[in-house]
């Protein structure tokens, strides 16, 4: 799984292993929101070992 930023600043997660013809899911409107979601996922993992949903 990879994350990419689009031209508008939105962050997307790939569904496929290749970036040649990626299938993308939008995960955040901008980098700040992505980093906040990443922090939440890390805190959840630290607290109980669950990976979160990012």
C-alpha cells in the first residue's frame, strides 16, 4: 500500500501494488488531515495493538 498526494493536495491510498495503473481511494483532503489521521492510527496501535483504519 502506498500513499500519494494529488495536484489539489488531497492524499490517496493505492489499492494495487503498482503505481503504473493505480486504483486510488481518497483518505484525506490535505496533508495536515492525513498526518492527523496517521497520528490517531499510531496512538490506537500504541494503546491496544490495533492497526487503525488509515
